C-alpha cells in the first residue's frame, strides 16, 4: 500500500462511519429503532474496523516495522526516490 492508497482508504473509512449515522437516522424515521440498529450495524462495523486497521498500520509505519511506500506522484520529475 502506498500513501495515496492509505489516504483513499482513510476517506472511505470515515465516509462509512458517517454513512452509518445517516442510515440509522433515516431508517429510524421509516422503520423504528430496532430495524435501524440492524441496518446500521454492518456499515458501522466495517468502517470502524477499517479505521482500526489503518491506525495499526500507521503506528507500525511510524515505528518502522511495516513501511508504507511513497507513491509515485509525490516524487517530482528528475527526482529519484
């Protein structure tokens, strides 16, 4: 995984967590609290799990155990990296 992929996954994870709140709100209006909990749970669990994975991956990168590669777009023309 490179840095741009890491950022894309972070945006997706935050988007899933926010989406779970919208799913809960709208489904609670339409179906009730019990159904809203059932519909929200998978989206929230996937988003939160992805955030936990990305946190662990970033921590391992900071420690130096599992590096996140530099993306090709970060190095300009004529630079090697």
